[in-house]
C-alpha cells in the first residue's frame, strides 16, 4: 500500500475518541543515593558475577579468568589495555572466541544492566556471540534507569542493553542459562575516579 | 451449532488433564513471579506511567507513524507500509528474493505468526528457522505457539526430547541442559550461515526511528546482528512517541510477563551498520495495518495499547483449562478473545469472547489497564447482534421463555425446580457445571413474598 494511503487510513479515524482524556502520569520516586551499590547488587541479582577494583586489579582478574582462552574484543583504549596480554580473535570471526571483552557505554543501577552502542571500534557481537563475556563498567557511567541513559541518546548505531546471562524457561518453565547468548557474564566495575553520577 | 469446531477444541482441551497441569505450572510461576517483583506502590505507579505512554501512542498514531518513517529513513532504514497480511508477506518475500536468501533465521514475533509468514516463505522455497527455543520446539512439532510469551508451555519435556532426538538422528537426553545444548549447537550453525534475519518488534520509537526488541535468549540479537539483511515486521500499533515513553512501557512489560525487572536483552535497532562496523548492511521495517486502523477511533481502540505481556493469559481461569490452541487464533486468552474478533471477520472469531468467565482478573492484572472484561461483554453483544450464538444457548432460552411466559406455568415450573433442588438432584443439563460445586440450600421463603411483605411490589391479584 502506498505510504500516503496507509497514513491516510490512520488519519481518517477519530483516534482517541473512545479513550479517557490525557492525564499526567505520576512522577517516579527519586533514585537511591548510592547507585554504585545498587548497580552491583542488581547486576548480581540478574545473574552476573561482579568484581570491583582498580584497573590493574581488574586486569589481573580478567587474566586469571581467561587464561589461555581467546577473546573477541572492542577496540576502545581501556579494553585493549585490559586485555593486552590475551589472545585476540579477529572481529570477523566472533564464533572462534572463548570470551568477549567490552566496555559499557552506560550502566543502569535499577536493573543491573549494561549498555552497548555499535560503533566502528565497538562490535555488538563481542557481548553476544562468545559463551562468556567480561564487561568493563566505569563507575562514572552508571545511571539509575534506562530512561536516564536515553535522555540524551548516545551517538552511534544500534544499541544493546544486557542484563545478566542469556536465559530461557521454555522447557517446562525450568530455567536454563546460555541458550544463544553468553552463559557467563563477568562485570568488572572500574572505579575510574570521576565519582558516580 | 455455530462455531462447532471451536466448541470441539474447547471440549477436547478441557478433557486433557496433562494439558491443565502443564499450563498451570507455567502460568502460576509467571503470575507469582510478577506479583513478587515489585511493591504494590511501585506496581501502581509503573502501570499508570505505562498506560499513559501507550494511550498517548493510540491517540497520536497517525502522526507517530509519519514521524517514525521520516526518522527511520534518516538513519538508513527502509520503511515499507502494508495494508494487510497478504501485502506484508509479499513485501518480506520480495526482499528475501532480491537477496537470493535461502536460509532465514527468525526471532519470535506474533505479527509474523498472524500473517503466517513462515508458510508463505516456505512455499517460495526458502527455509525459515525459528530460533527462540520455544518457537523452535513448536516449529519442529508442526504446531503453533500456545502462549504469546511462552510458545511451548503446553508441552512436556518427553515430547520435546522426542522431537530433538528425531531432528538429531540420535537420542537426546530429557534433562533441560541437554535439550538446551542441542538447540544451541543446532541453531548456532544457522546463525552463522543465514542470509536474512526476520524479527518482530516490541516498540517502534517514533522520535528516533528505532525498533526495540525485548528478549531473553539472545536469538533476537543474533537475528538482528549477524545476517547481512534484517527485516522487522511490526504492527503499526507498536509505535511509541519517544525513548522516554518506551522506557515507561518497558519498566512494566517484563515484570508483567515473567516477573523480571528487565529481560536479559533489549535491542534498539537504529539502522544498518556503517562503514567499518559489523552488523546488517540493510535494515527494513514493514509497518503493518492488517485491521489496526479499523480498531482505531472505535469503541475497542484501547486494545491497541496492549504490550503483549501475556499476563492476562496467565491469570485467566479459562485459559488455564483450555491452553492456547483451543482458541484457534495466534492471540489466545483474554486479549486473544478481544483482539481476534476485531482482526478476523469469521464467525468462529466472533464467538471467542464467550471463552471467558468475566471474572475481571485480566483487567486487574493488565499492566496498561485495558478493560478487557468490558470489551468481552461488548463483543458478546456484538456477536449476538451478528447472529453468532450457540445452539445449546438458544434451546435453553427458548425453553425458559416457554416455561415462564404465562404466570401460572412459571409458578408451576418454579415449584418443580425447588422440589428438584431440595432433593439434591440439581438440573441434569447443568451437571457438567454443577459437578464439584456445592449449591447453597434452597431458601424457605420466596423473594416475591418478601418484596410484597415489605410493600415493595404490589399484592398479586
Ligand atoms: S491485554 Fe494487557 S495483560 Fe493482556 S497481553 Fe495485553 S498488555 Fe498484557
């Protein structure tokens, strides 16, 4: 159907004539003061393993976790520094990686989520295809809710908001982890010194 | 009898105890988890905000559609408009053909179920594989999803293990990890090789031209990230004004669906990959009307605010006894009983509003406050006006009219009924309903006498 016709059909209808008139929605409660603690708690509740530390500490943690495994990683400077000693697979071969390593563009305390934006140096496959992923979350990037993160939408392409491992309860409502996406999500909370805002 | 097939399916489902157990297990878990996820205060608040956001979308649907098209195209998304199911299918098939697609991976989408996309693409020689675990299972079984959130909730693991073993050509163990591992390996290969990914969309954000997908398994992300072409087929009612309105609706959607505060993944598709980026080279959105515009502006337009959470199915005492397939529609449960007769003209669809006890639990639980039970009552009246009735009901009402019309006969029948009820026999025709229920004792006095004594009605002459 031609676009004008399609829109014309919608326009020809008295939309809203059987709905109550618009009312202002109630305000949301203000977020708790300590959103860093809230983020850690909620990420753990969502099924992530959460580590908090300085950059060198987190680097050591990642080294121990990945060991001889291979990583698919983004090209951001902190990610390269964090995974410098690990064996990287080319971005074109995401299925070859044991681990994905990525830098979160934002994090949401209310739900323990991490936000990723497709950019040339940030492939979305890094948090999707490998069976295990490690995500660097700078404390300065933690906000309360998805609505706060999207107030000023980030530049770049498509977004992925990740909250814990891949899960399904399709077989007799029995939870299973790591169906298509990663089954293990290691969150590396990096106190980047800018405080929490 | 009208809607004979519907009655037959319902009777078969009601007699199937295994089905009741499977359905009850899942829906109860959903309902309890949903209840435990939020405090009553937050639930009320989130519901109010979600309802406001969704009703705003319905009011402004035409403007939002126009804005969405402009914004999506600005980001390089190709937007198509489809008047009906046939057009929607033809558009998707044309895109697939143009790219020479033979292997297609698909994530769960009720809109594609509605138009029977898989069947049409298969007829064109294309292989379409469902990749959501539950959808994959029902596809292997040659069935349709029986719940809008949990497609195979009616199936037991033995049956699933049988299907997977047949597919694998070897025995697959019945435990959940073995079953999941098989599906994961099988579908990973498909994700690597697919030429086209098809999805639906939970929201279309007008101000951003973005398609939002809410999933748990990661297959939705795979379908929209790995193949070179991504096509999203979405009903036009999924539009929301802005990211803020989307966030308002999303705050309650997973809570109502499964009791999660958020799903494992929320994908926000904002266009094809640019130079130097991984991701699809082409993104298409097919905006589908297929009956939505006729609902808009009419007495049932509130249902366009539905966010397909499935909570009304989970709480419904009828769905609990019948499961989803008995409805004979992709949309089952209370929302299915309201939406289907509005989208489909056939008589069977018009009879679906009768599959309700009108207890109103669906309206209570609906996260966007749709008055489902009121719509069910109105649609029953509409169905009767259109001549859709059940023969047994006809017979019963005709018999009642005969029995009650001359007052003397009415008094006689009343006396006989009282006697029968006192003797405990009940009414034989209603035994299916009265079995397992204890009727209250028959009162000694009569309402008529009481009213006369109180002077509320006149003395009988
Ligand atoms: S009608 Fe309400 S409860 Fe039912 S699926 Fe839609 S949003 Fe959920």
